[in-house]
C-alpha cells in the first residue's frame, strides 16, 4: 500500500494557500452574508446560529451552544443575554433539575426561527453557485473526512 502524499511542508506552506485559511475565509464570508440578511431583524450571524440550534433542538443550554460553536461559555452567555433582551429567547429552569437552565424560543423567536433555514439556504446557494451536484457532494464528503481525521 502506497502512503498518501503529505500536502504541506515547511518549504511549501503559505497561509493564503492553506486549507485552514481558506475554510476560515469561507466561514467569514458566510457570516458576513448572514449578517447582511439578518440586519433588518437586528440579529447577527452568531446570534442566528444560536437561534437555529435552539429551534432545531440541537442545543438547549449555554454549555451545549458553546460546545457546538467552539466558544467559551462566558461569550455564549453574553450572546444569549442579548437575545433574551431582544425578546427572542428566554431562560427556563429544567423541572427535573433546577440547577439546569434551558433555553427556549419566545413567540417572536419562533416566528423569526421559521425564516432562518431560508436565509441559510440563500446564503449557501449564493456561495455554491456554479458547483455541479457532484462537486457539491464531493465538497461535503471532503469536509466530513477532514472532520473525521481531526477526531
């Protein structure tokens, strides 16, 4: 069995050709586009992600959200505080364990959350225009492989 080539070496590495740099730039571009789409609603891209995760029941507390977004709980708590002040989220004690504070969408939060998948689709489709179905599937497959290699 032939070993796979090693993509980077000290001699050939440049940040602008780094996969990490390119992935970070794509993420920044996606977040900027979501910021523009959500500006009329007073919600940032980071807040968008929180609302979407709570709406889709991928996270129900600050610690879950912090893990999901690879951020610290202090920063996450401050973002949640802003969403609570905007009336989009509320904190509720877990009836089975009062030490646990669950996050719930308010009625305005649920109404806004119903629009989020369309915004995500619009932003992603804009960034993926010109990709064939095969290229799209291959991109997702390659990114999943990178994630699997990280674990």
